[in-house]
C-alpha cells in the first residue's frame, strides 16, 4: 500500500469532521513564497547531490508535510463537490 493510501485512510476521521467553511480553507491552503523558495533550493541541492544530511532531513519533512496537506485538500475538495451536488 502506498503512503498516500495510508494517509488517506489515516485522515478519514478528520474528513468526517469537515464543515463547508473548514473544507474551503483546507482546499485553499497555499505555501508562502519564502517557504516555496526554500523547498526549491533544497530540491535543487538534492538533485545536484550537494544537500547536507540536515538539509536532507528537512527536505524529507517538508515533502511529508506537503503530502499530508495534499491528501487533506483532496478530501476537502471531494467533500465540497459532494455537498454541493
């Protein structure tokens, strides 16, 4: 089973607590420019093989956080689509 599938199952109870307002806020989450620039820098260093161990751990944590938010956003958009139907 993929990590996304585990996250999806793990987050089901949270999705059950969505309200339209909260679901819209989750669906609209965006990374600020400063954080995105840092992620891009780490991604570049990872691609070039110049990333340090500490940076690699930070990069992995940021990717894991992005995965979590992405799954929540999918659930929020699904909730909003189903509640408007």
